């Protein structure tokens, strides 16, 4: 699915998950979502799970696609949106799930 219009990007109050919502060329809207690992008992090398694209948002629980970090980098590379949260999300993707 091709991103036609990004209309929201934010960090969530669940402890730091990020997402952006967008309209697609298929006439539906989706959410690109990266879930935080902030509350995991076992610490790993990264702070986030690999990205997931949800149909009509993460609350729908309708997963459309699970992306590897490399696929996610390619997905967000051509995109731009005038939001600090979007830029933070892209930085996390480019760092393969690490905050720094």
C-alpha cells in the first residue's frame, strides 16, 4: 500500500510506542506502529519491536503487514511529515529499534 497522506504522528502514553496514521492509495487508512519494550522484564539490545502496519489503527488489532527493520527503513525513507514525533519515529526505525 502506498502512503498518500500522513495525517497524524505521535508517541503513545503506553510508555513510548510511536505511530503515524496515513491514507493509502487503496482508499483506506492505516497505522505504522512501533511498540515499546519499556516494560519488558528481559532487556534486549533494542527498545522497540519491529514495526507493524495496522488497518485503521493499532486498536483494531488487524495486522496488515509485519515489517523487518530493513523493510521499515525503505518504507519511511521517501516520506516526510512536519512533526517532531514523526522525525523521532524515523530515527528509531533507522536505528533498528534503538532510541539512540
